[in-house]
C-alpha cells in the first residue's frame, strides 16, 4: 500500500507544485502588506519525502523550529502544517513589528505574546493563501480553524504530519516555497496532510485518480 | 563506544558500551528495554498505538508490534525476557486545539498502548516521562541503563 501511495503522489508532483505556485503568489502580496516591503516568490518545489529523510529537510530532528498547525474541515478534512526555521520566523516577526531582530540562539529565548500573535498572523496568511489555491483548483471547500503554534524540536513537531500519513504509507507530500525581500530569503515549508478519505477525494477532484 | 541513532518508526538493540538515541520525540513514544546483567537493551520510536489494521506496514512504526520485535531481537542476543525492565517517554501533545481530536490526542494513546503491551508481556515499567507539550530527545546508556532526556527550554534529566 505504501509504494502505491508514494508513486501516485510522485506522478502528480507538478500539480502540487502548481498549487504551491498559486498559493505563494497570493501569499506574497498579502505578506508584502504585513511586512511593509516588496516580497517576491520563487517557484516552489514539491516532493514526496520518506519519513526517514524528512527530518533532514531543516537541518536535523533537534533543530529549533516554529510549527503552525491548522485544522481543516469541510469537503476536505485534515491539516496543513507550516514550518519555519526559527531565524526566518523571527526575521518576519521583527519586520512586521518594526523591531530589531532577536537572537534566537540565546538559551533563554522565548517569544512574547505579541510576537506569538504576529507569527500566527503570518502563518494565517501563508496557509490561507495556500488553501485558497487548493480550493480553486480542486473545487473543494475547507474551512481552517484557529492556528496552533508550537516552538520545539523539528522532529517532535513533524510527528503529527507523519502520524496522519503513517496510516497511508511511509512518505509525506512536502512543498517548499521561498519568499525573498531586500534582506534575503525566507523559506516556508508546507505539509499538506489530508486525512485518509480526503486524500482520495482531493486526487479525484483534481482529476488525477479515481 | 558508539552512539546508535534510532530513526522514526525504527528500532535497534545494542550492548555496553554503546548508546542508543532517538531525536525529537513529539507525540511519538520512545520505549526502551534494558537488561542490567548483560548490560544490553533496545529502543523503539513508534508513531501509532497498534499494528492491528495496518498489517504489511513496518512493525517498528507501531507500539505493540515494535515491543514484541524488540524482545525477539534481544532474545537473539541471549537475553531473557524476565530480566528486562522498561522505560517509556514521549507521547506529548505538541499542539493545543481541539481536545476531542483523535489525531492530536495520539500522544496519550501511544503512551497508553506502551503501558498496556508491557503489562501484557509482564515487563515492569520502572520509569515514565510522558505527556506535556514539549519534544524530547532520549539516550539509553548501556553501561548503566540510565535514560537521559533532553528538551528545548526544560533542560536535561535522567530517569
């Protein structure tokens, strides 16, 4: 079953890349407003990554990351998980709040409420843009719930994605989108995690399988 | 001395002076078995509570089948089941949100599945550090049987 799952996803990577492209396009203009600067986006990459390798996507399982999980319900059920490296997350927060960027490597590093809310708002924009791209291509409606933030080891945060996918196979669909501004690049890593039934519905609605 | 990494949905056994480690447990559970006479043990990093319904998939991914497989591999090293003791860690609730949501409660179910299978196999659980909202990295030190737990922001401890 797992090989089948992986080969179906791999076959349609271009479609998921297109979803990423449309989503990133929406997100870039929304982010520009929030961050008060021009944001450009590059073509995202879509890949099917085995569980055993996924933790290497962001420098290993103990890397400190910000993860935002959004629950989807409606015609499409499941989750979208957005991962941002801590440096990237804090540089966006600093820009939005127009404050100097903080050193994330300090042992006492912790986010203030204001910073957490800002990060959640950024995640909302990114995930909302991505979600509207999925909806416009598949015709499936899904309502996102209030996002949940966790700042912890990459491996621990990824568990949730892998557990849902773990019921279908041994790999996960992964979209990496790069946003650029004057100061450098910011990588947003998206994991699309439909539940078992929605996974089939999504592929069918995109006209891919079924 | 070698440090042997146990990946996600993976299990390994080792003898002193080696160390078994698994990095970044979230809602997954880390189950360790240890025999102090032979200074040998095993570690599993499991994602889901039970193998039932998922036959054909990797047995290390599931709590119940992973524990049974660990015991088999330890028995092959000449270790007797009755000399084994267990420790269980992980099973955190990384994201808040809907408390009735099955996926988000998976950590709790994984930990419960670990306790249940170990009880069924009559292996005593001598230490437990499960739940909470934080990730854990664990190391089982074969020389002593001590289990070191490392977290982000909550420091290190031994159980």
